[in-house]
């Protein structure tokens, strides 16, 4: 999707450049851009809708009994309606021809009872399917959400959130509607048409052949329609995902849009996407109108022809008037099953596309359980770090305790194999109980390195150990219970302050742990909020200042007294006085844990026992702050704040 561009020559901020889309994260490519989208639409045109929809069977299987009963009830209801023409035949050839008022009233009673039975049966069908299908939709939505939580960070870096949101809302709604209506009525209407045709052929086979004349053209039209509509339906649903992304990003970025006066350009971008979606929806409407034109016009012509032939036969005495009335009434009763073929096929194709989009996400490989690479001696696995005594902080003879990087190389999954890796041959040992600052220029890979510890990304080669245990040999849950992380950009959820902070604690943690963490992070301001720590912070925590959000994120990292602590520039948004207070309290926490701290300022570096310099994806120097100031010009330059000539 094109992104908003601003030119350096722009003379007036209020003269906005033309845009076609809102600002987006460059990596959020998502599925798929226009060339790839066209390819996907072509694949949709050639795929089998039935084969795709069969993937829903695991979700439908638990409710198959009620759906089967509902389908049988609908078939009976539809067939009950076909008895009405037979009653009319009896009335015309009997009581009406014999001028018998009592017989006419009896026939009217029969018609009333048949109508009531048909209505009650269709009502029963809807009652049978409503609750189980709502459960199917809820189950699929829960599975999608659970799967999204288990997918690696690299997946979420690629996919636009609006595309995922549309799969969890619009697509699942389409699937519920398909299971509730088209799935049943494709079968019901097929049975109704077959039974109705048999009834007509039994009444008069010559008129029946006239009615069957349009069958072949209608079938050919349906096959062509199904293929073309599949591609357009796929395109439309992808564009709905794009539109959802635009709305979501515009709401979340409303401060940027208003701050730079970009509301008009964003509105133009939204209109452009809306116009594109409108065009696709109109293509769908044209296809649907074309098939409706065929499947409505041809049967109507056949009924007209049958009427003419039937009237001639009645005039010649070959056919009774009651038989003609019954025949035409049966043909008219089949108009709805035939006319509905078009939109039932359309809904089925949209459901197949929704199924395809749903399983595109569900088929993505989740993070592995993470304990497949147990290193052992004599077949006995090494004990996980979680089982080591908490007080054991002295380095063993082989130096395995603490956090260690062994020749770690990392390249992002979507990077070309021949590109330079982001991290190359990282060898680093943070001893147990030690704090190490990680320093480097912007873009040197500091944040990427810290993300490898809790396995937000997987190393390309090499390994990382915690107290001698390879992190890939540990279940992710156990690893992330040992390692707490505070990111540079703090993320808060639409929950209370207390709930946000206690996300980093044990399930049984309470007020004492919360108060301790808030004190360490100098976040006692939470107690002064309208409802104290029970105050809702709002979406993304934007009701708080940047420094307040960062302090709450730091409190969340330390609340669980983690064995290993990874802090990515945790004090960048704090003023000098608050930073000094946080550092003083943080020293007590660092004395009880093993910590890796990304630092940009000398004040943060001084929290650590030693410093590692990351340059060009490699660790180029390790030592104390004073040692590196004396011996390493690059480090001295970074700490001095001077700018280097880049030419």
C-alpha cells in the first residue's frame, strides 16, 4: 500500500500533498500488496470452494447433530409447501367443479394447516441452528486469538493489524451466516427442486419437459459465475482488511494527524480506499445481477411456455384445469429455490474466501514449545535454570552461570540469505548477579540483541544460555517466567494501572508486590489518580505522559523479582530528577538479579558493573565505564554526545 510522502520543498504546511494511504509501519506489509493480491485472486478463481469449506468440519462436527436435524426439518417444511398445489388441484377438479361450498372450506382449512406447518417448521429450523452456530463462531474466534498469541513476533511484524482484525470479525460473521443459511438451503433447495420436478413430471410429462428446458443454460451460467465471483470476493475481503487497517491506524495516530494538520490528506486516502472497495463491490453486484438475470428470466420464459401449452391442452380436453393449476402452482413454488441459487452461490464463495483467509493465519507455524534441544551428559538432561538455588550467584569453574551469548548470529527471517546479518558472532557473558550495560550507536542492533533473550526472535546460529541451560531447551513459559523485559517504547493495555503492572508478577501477587514495584519505578503517582491503582489508563495508556508510561512499564518488569532482567533504555523519557530517584531504587533490584541494560546516557551506564560496546553487529569491547572511556575512542565519543562527521 502506498504511504504518505512529504516533500522537503513543501512551501506551506497547510498545502497537503496528495496521498493514497495513511502513514504505516514499513514492515507491516501484511497480506498481500496489489501484485500479490491479484495473484491470490487468480488462485481463488481456480480453487475448489467445497474443498476449502471442508476445512470447517472440525468446528462443525460437535454441532453436526443439530445442524442435520435442522436441515431435515427445513427439507420437510419445503416439501410441505409442495403439497399446497396438490390441494389446489383437488379443490379445482373437485369441490369447485362440483360447486360444493363445504369442500371448498375444507380445502381452505387444509391450505391453512399446511401453511402453518411450513412456518412452524422453518421457525424450528432457525431455533435449532442459532445457538450452536453462535458457539462455532465464538470457538473459531477464540482459536484465532489464541493462535495469534502463539505466533512469533516476526509474523506480527509482517501483518497489518487491520487484516487480522477483519479475519476475526467480518470473515467469521460471513462463516456463521453461511453455516446458518446457504449451507442448509443449498441442500434444501436442491431436494425441493428435485421433488417439485418429479411432481410436475407425474402430473404431465410434456409440460415437465418444457419447464426443464433452461436447466443446461442455468448450470453453465452458475459454473462460470462461481469461478469469476471467487476472485472478486477474495479481492473485496482483502480490501476490507486494508480499510480496517486505515481506520485503526488513524484512530491510534490521531495526535500525529492533528499535530501535523494531515486530516484532509488522511480523509482523501480513506476516500480513495473506499472508492476502490466500492468498485470491487460493484463488480460483485454486476456478476450477481448477471446470474440473476439468467436464472430468473429463463425459468420465467419456461413457465410462460408451459402455460401456453397447458391452456391449449385444457382447451383440447387432454388436461384437466385442476392439473394445470397444480402444475403451474408447483412451478411457481420452485421459483424461490431456483432464484436463490445466485445469492446462495455468492454467499458460499464469500464463505470459502473467508475460510481461506482464516486458515491463512491458522496455518502459520506458532512458536515451538521450546524444549526440543535438551543437552545432556550420559542421557540425563541438565537441570533447567529455574531449579537452581536463588542464592547461588558465584561463578562456577567453567563460567556457565549467568546470561551468556555463544557465537550468536541473527538475521531477520525476511532478509535475503546473502545480506549482512544484524548480529554477527556475538560472544558475551553477563555473570550471575552482574549488571551489564549495552551501548552502541543507533541501528547497531541493541534492541534486537535484547529481544533474543526471551526468544521474541530466534537466533540464526549460535546459542544463548541462562545459568548454563540453552534457552531453546526450556519451555517458553519457563523461560519468560525467569526473564523480565522493559521495552524502550512502553505499551500499556486498556486496563487498570494495577492490572498493567501485575502482568509481570505471579498470579497470586497482590498489593504488597504492586506497591513495591511502583516505589522502585518512582511511579507513586498512580496512587494519586482518581481511582488510585484501579484507574483505567485507556487505550495504549495515552491518558498518561510518556514518562508515566515508562515508569509503569519498568514497574511491570521488576514486580515479579525476576531472575534475569532485560531493560531497553528504560529511563529515556524521564526528567533528570526522576531519573536519579529511579536509578537509586533500581540499584537495589539490580543487586538481586542478572541484568542486561541498553543505555544511551552515562547516568544509565553507571547502573551497571560492566559495559559492552556493540558496533556493526559485533561486540567490539567489554569493560568498566572508566576503562572504556580511556581505551576506546568510539565509546568515548558515544558517551560524550558529540556528533561524528559522517562523510
